[in-house]
């Protein structure tokens, strides 16, 4: 079996996720402790991670599209490899994965909001500093928590960075 179309589809998914990146954001809760921040983060992340997306429309379309593309790829056909790759691309796997991801993120955000958290945007300097920490490390989590605490203490900083004047 030729795996090129599958590899191409995965590459498209990864590049689409990178292209849609917005300004970095985090969550804060006035008066919350670091221990509670960690516990709430894990519990709400589980809500999104373990969500069964099988019955959500984008997931169904994603699966149906790949099943169709797989059938096309496995039929004896004089279609050139470029056309087979196009058959996979027509299923729009990157768009469907972004939609599924948005559903999961929405669940996490509703969970955090229900627990009293609010979202804030990091400044460019804060985003650079966060990027210097490895993902998943306590140092990174502590830094984000501390930014949130400072935003709660300073009303002028609550809104995050001010947009440039037009």
C-alpha cells in the first residue's frame, strides 16, 4: 500500500494547526491557590481529553471522508498518484481536525469558567518567557499562575496588553 497520501494528510493537519495560532492566553482565578489552580487545570483538561467526539458532526465527516479516500486509493485504477493525493486532500482533514479540537477546547473552557476562572492574553514578553519553559513543567505552570495573580492584583493589567493606536 502507498502511504504517501496518509503522510500528506497528517502533514496538512499539523501545518493547519500551526497556521491558526492566536495570541497566547492563559487562565486566572482571583483568590485561587496554586494547588487549586493545578487541580482545576487537570480536571478540566480531562473533560476535553476524554470527550467522546465520535458523534460530533466534524468527526463523522472526518471519518467518512477518510473511508471514502481509502476506498478510492485501494481500487484498481489508472489514476495517477497526484490525483490520489488530491482525493485525500478533498476530505479537508485539517479543517475537520481543527473543528474537533475546537469542540474539545470549548469543553475545557466551559469547565474553567464554571470554576470561576477567566481568560487573559499574555504580552509578547510574557509569551516569550513562557516559550522558554518546556511544556508540562512545573516552572511553566508556576510562571503562568504568577502572571494570573499579578493580573488579579493590578486592575490596569487585567485586560492584558493594550492594542496599538490607529
